[in-house]
C-alpha cells in the first residue's frame, strides 16, 4: 500500500497530533515517555471535533449503518 494514500492509511493524519510532544526529544526512561504520552492522550481526548475533522472520510460508513452478526440475529 502506498504511504501517501489517505484512503489506505486513515490514521496517518493523526500521527502529527500524537507525535507533537515527542518531536526532537529524548527520554531517560520508558516511564518518562509514558508520562508524556499519557498527558498527550488526555489532551487528544478533549479534541474530538479536530480529530473527527481529520478522519471523517466520505467513504467511511456511518455507525448506525454498521451491523454485526450479533445485531442481525437479534
């Protein structure tokens, strides 16, 4: 799959948001890295409209249109 195809890599647009606090930094321990990532995840959890704008593809099915096997058998 080509890396430049947003339709084949839907999450690719989110890496810039997740990587922002890590760019050009090194961490002494994995715990230090985990702490920074946990803080970033808390910030990202509050950025739902911005994340949706990056991932709301025209071809992505609406949640109400998705049916699982268990939904169909009910």
